[in-house]
C-alpha cells in the first residue's frame, strides 16, 4: 500500500515541478544557494557531498563557485546499485554519463564516509514536519545514509513546492533540516544537530 501511495505522491510532485519554468528554477536555485552559503553547517564543513542537478532539481553550481576552498564530492556509483561520492577538483572532472547526467569521472577519488562533514541531498519531496525524504524509489540514498556515522549532517535541498507529507518506512533516515528558496526550515520533530 505504501508503495502505491509513494508512486502517486511522486507523480503529484513531478507535476508541480513541471509547472516551474526554467527561469523560475534558476531564480529559486540562486536563493537556495544564498541560504546554503549562510548556513552554519556549510560554512563549517571542509568536505561537502553534493549533487549535479537534474532538470527537476535545484542547481547548486553558484554555491560550489562561492566556496572553492572546500572539498566538493559529487554523487556517483561504485557499481550499479551502490551510491558513493567522488572528490571533484575541477568542473572538467564531471563527465556526461547515462541519460545526460553529469557525474565524477571514475578517476576521481572516492570519499571514505568518515571524512564527510555534510551531505546536500536532493529528493522528489521532503516532509517539513519530520525531515523525511521521498526519493526516486531506488533506495540509493537510504542505503548510503545507513552506512554513515549518525552525527553526519544531512540537509534536504528542494524547491518549496516539493514540501509535502511523506509516507515513511523503517529504513528511512530523516534530514536534519531542509533548505528551499524560502530559506532554512527547521524540522518540527527533527534530530539534534540541525
């Protein structure tokens, strides 16, 4: 039952996202980057795991440019099912992969989980009451988070239209806070360290 409800919720959220024009997404992405740049967790982190945006996701490239002194690692796969992050030193290290999605070149070093300070996390939807995330249904991020130390901060990154009630399952790991174009949203029932 939960699977069907999640599929329906994903369809609803993708419809909302499709209603945003490219210009709107660019403006909202810039506001998200500003909020992140002022976020204490971003300012304090030395190594940040992030993502190269799909067309439906906030573009964080302005943030990367603002903090060139930090180590940036981007989502990749060590095999077809295992999410990992690889350090990218230069934008040329990002290569076009399947479906036109840019990912780190295989030569980029994989980050040991103990070195990660912060994970900027995309999703289809996020619940502002609990911090839970609705992903694309493959479970890549849930499995990755399960292997991280509990204290590593996870920020959910999305447009405000993606905030919604999320059906949770036992393996779901909540974010410590959410960041949209409206700023940082503290989680009503979130874990400490937000």
